[in-house]
């Protein structure tokens, strides 16, 4: 009887924790989980703000910028790994999951950041590297110490096929064989990424439990959720079948291959269910680094019973060309899943959005177009630091300047990811106000004009455009919850849609061409027959009321207006 009562109490407690709360800034209705209307912002901690003068960003640096983040309209920050690490892959090689790397601060600094974050309405999301640890993690040190060590089976150890021959033909995505020979015990261990990042054996239930436990250790500390790193590669075929070799070579000079036996195995979904079960009692959110080839794959990550990731990132958007028909088709497909989308246009692994979508001439305006689009769609956006000021890639020009090891092994075809990880540009003082020391990664000269301080003063800056769109999406009912209705779907140049709530709607019209365009709308079918819209935002500035029968758009111009019944 006592046990039943205790279980009941635990259940009620879990239920209370899981009740979604609504953040004042994030808006939405009270039944929505907080993350549904939150704006997320990825911080690469090495590069955001340095409080010590060592040239590397840190947690106290982030804490000093909470006012900025709140004013920008950010509700949650995802901090890329800040755990103890030898930094072979800049933190994606974790040697202790339950601590903070001294380069970034201490656990006390973390607790302070979280407390200050709560005061600023900014929640903290950490980055959980679930596929592998560092080779200096105590688990791996034990595992490699002998063939019969109790942790041997925490990683993937195998004999070679023959002398000097790895167990199979799998290739590491960071170059070379995915197998590393270890002289201590004369076996190979498996690593999908660098040899210093041995893969955990998720088929071992003790490993899975250890990872679930780690996630809960952080939830108890107040973390609001995790971005889960590299989830698709958690499992490998137990028989280690060779992969099919495809024609051609990749940027590292290795043969192209179909990773059919070590990527996207169905067991991944069991692990995600386990992580979700661990998260639910704390009301935590799971965001996935879900590189997918198609919409069906993306949909799977939500779980057939909504029991996997709440926010699998749509990273397909980052691969699309800046084009009205291309985006229109993709948005329709993502909405077609019936799930709540998670939009991303940039991150620490890919060329910055400003360069990638830009045409080389109108990049600032295109940056505003992208913001107007992905921040007004139905779903939750995840921004990447610096995107809001139009930060640009600053790629190394010589191999000897490359910091990212994949750029060193793959040069010159693979130049690495340093270019998209340069320090945040706060002002026009030396080192862009990021550090008083020598920045770990050089800052592009463009920081003199693309920086927070100057852009705050300029009403037409990319930053003020972002702030305005974010303010609008936090308060406008149609942008928060309205349906997405594509308009003028055969227009080759202008992307137009309605976000429709009960009695009003927001009309978003974006000219994605370098020529002036005219768009006209008849919204009577959608229940809006007044024929006019009240301007909410536009570039360049438009009259306060617009006739829907003729909206004139400048090259790459945007019009956002409200229509009412
Ligand atoms: O990335 C996983 C991944 O497969 C890619 O994004 C990869 O980094 C890219 O293709 C290389 O060009 C995650 C992290 O986001 C990345 O920074 C880490 O290096 C990687 O995992 C290993 O932890």
C-alpha cells in the first residue's frame, strides 16, 4: 500500500514537472509547451564573449550578454559543448559529461548563468554528444585497458579481418578508416568521427542507462533540454557488414560510400525513445541534429507516438537554393508532415547563411529576406549567433592557419569549419569587443561595419530587422499559432503566404528576385474581403495601408501586413 502511495506521489510530481509553462516573451496559449513559441539561439561558446582575456569565449562572457539576448528576442540558448574536453573537435570530444571545461568556467559559473538566464527569460539548452566520448574519457581509458575490463563492451572493439586489416570497409566521416588499431589489446575500436572520438556501444543497456542518467543529472540542475549531437550514427550493424562503395571520392579523398550499415539504423529510434522517457518527467525538450535526405526521414524523428524528439531540426532547408519556388515546395512538404517544424538556416558546421543564400550583391537584403521567411513560418526557429548582424564566413587562406582538424586533413578540398566559427562582432573596437587578448580564430575585417553596437544605431540594419520580426512573432497571435496558407503558388519570384488565425491573418510577401515585382491577392476565399492590409513591416518602408490588388516590391523587398475580417 505504501509503495502504491509512493508511486502515485512520484507520478503526480512528474506530472506537475511536465506541465508546460508559458514564457512571457515566448507568447502562445497556456496549453502550449514553452518551446513551441520560443526562439532558440545557438552559441558556440569559444566565440561568443571572452570575460578573461585568454582569447576564448566563456560562460561568464555569455552571462554578460543576457541583456542583449533578451532584447533581441531570444528565449533559449543552446550552448555547443562546454564540458571538459581535450578540444580535439572543439568540445565535441567530451571527457566528463558532468562538469564544465575550465576554459569556459566552473559549475558554479554555470549555475550562475542559469540563474541569471532565468531572470532574463532565457533558458539553457546543452549539447549532448551521445554518439561518442573523448578517448581520454575515464570510460574509454578503462575500456581500452584490457579485453576483460568491465567497461570493454562500452565501446566497439573488434579483431581485424586479417593482419593489418580493419574489421570492415567503413570510413570515418572525418577521413580515413573508421577503425583504429590499439596496440595495448591488439584490437580495433570504432569511431565514426576522429580516432579521438570512440563510438559508445548503445547496444549495451548499461551504456544507454548511463547516458539517460547523465541527461537527468543536468535536468535536475535546471537545464531545459538538450540538442542531441549526431543521433543518426548511434548504432552499427552488429555483423559489421561492409558498406556499398559508390563512384567518386569525398573531400577527404576517401571513396564515397553508402553508410547503410552504420548510419540511420532503426535502433536509433529506441535510443531516442529512451532519452525522451528520461526527459519527460522534467518537461525538458529534445532537439535533434537530424540531417535527413527527405521529409519521411524527418517525420520519423518525432516518433510514431510523439515519443522521440519534440524538435528534430529541418536541416534540409540549409541545403536549398534561395528561390521562391524551391522554398515554397519545401515549406509545404514540412508542413505536410502535420508535425511542429523546427527551422534552421545556419550552424557551426556549415557556411554562414549570409554567404550561402546571398548572391554576392544583395547579401544584406537577402539576409533580411531569410529572417522574414523563417521567423514567420509555423514552427520554432533556431538562430545561429551572429546571423542577426549579417556575420560572414572568414575562411582560412592557408593550410597552416586551419584550426579545425577536418580542414587540416582535407585541405584544400575540405577547408574546415573555422570560417563559420569566428568571434561574435560586438563593436568596432579592436577584436570586435570580443576579447582583450588574441582571439583564438581571426575576426573578419568586415566587423568594422557589421557589429552589434553600430547596427543597433542604424534603423535599417539587419539587426534591427531581426529584432522587429522577433518582436512581432512573440506577440502576434497569427504568427504564433495561425495556419500556414501558401498564396500565388505559381509565382516564380515572389514567395507569399498567410499565417491565419481566427479573425485576422498576417500576409508575408517576399520578392526573391533581383527585379522589382508586383504581387496581387484576393483573400476573400480565406475570409478576408476588405482588400487592404495594414503594414506591419516592410523593406523598403511602405505606406501604412496597402491595397492587396497591387503590392509593389523592390528587388528582394519584403512586405508583411495584417488583414482582418
Ligand atoms: O556533427 C555531425 C556531422 O555529421 C556533421 O555536421 C559534420 O560535422 C560535418 O558534416 C562536417 O563537415 C556534429 C557536430 O555538429 C560537429 O560539430 C561535430 O564535429 C560532430 O558532430 C562530431 O561530434
